[in-house]
C-alpha cells in the first residue's frame, strides 16, 4: 500500500509519497518541483491548485494523509 502525506500553507503544497513513475510524471506535468533535501514534491503559489488537483486525481484527497494500493500493473 502506498502512503501520501500532504502539508499545505498559504504559499505552498508539499507532498510526500513513495516512488512511482506514474506519480512522478503526474507531479512534473502539473508543475511540481522535487525538493531533494526534504524528499517532497512542492507546488507553490499558483501551482498549488494544480498540485491539489493531481493529488485528488491520484489519491482522492489533498487534505489529509491518504493510503492507496498501487499494484505493479498500475505503476506506469
């Protein structure tokens, strides 16, 4: 089961998740920037809505920790 944790402030959305090619591609496509220090995807200012949208599409909610099951066949 994959785990995702989101943290939201007034200026950014931070997303931690396990590695998946599908997740990486979706976050990059929607303007996410990888922060190698904190190991999180960061969506800032205007990109926050895109980040929330892609998290909602992939995991169901950007407002809480969400657990989803990802099988190898679904992993891009």
